[in-house]
C-alpha cells in the first residue's frame, strides 16, 4: 500500500505495526507478520539511525517507538493511520491485539 513511499514491504510492515501499537520489539513484529527477525532488526536499526525511531531498553529487550522529536512525526503518523484503516479487518485486529502474557488457566474467554 505505502511500499512505494517507504521503500520496501518490510519497512511498511514495521511502520504499520508501530503505528498500530505505539511500540514494539523485533521478535514481536516478526511474529506478527511471519517475517525473519533479522529483516525486522535491519529495518528498525536503519529507521533509528535516520531519526524516525528511538529505542529504549526494557530489561534485556530493546523496544522501538516513534521519535517524538522527529520533524515529520505527525505527518508520518497521519499517513500510517490512514493506511491502517485501509487494511483488511483481520489484519487490523491482529495488529491491535496486545496480549503480553498468557491467559490464566481456567479463565473464561
């Protein structure tokens, strides 16, 4: 959808994930899109180097999110927000699901 603008399908998927959830780490993004973790890491590091993203350590995990000081942050978020609305509903649901820990045994759905 916005692959022509961002340069690759991998970059598009990484940005859509971050726009939908506000942040994420490479393994989580790769699992969501069934991508190779090294591809996701390369995209994240390139975007961090260029100033679009920032990262912080949470325990031993490096979490990436949009850089609040990036000059075009609002424009990029607006573009990605519009792109998210044009995705199929099943993919939108997958991107917005934020399950961080397993469900307690016996807990009803």
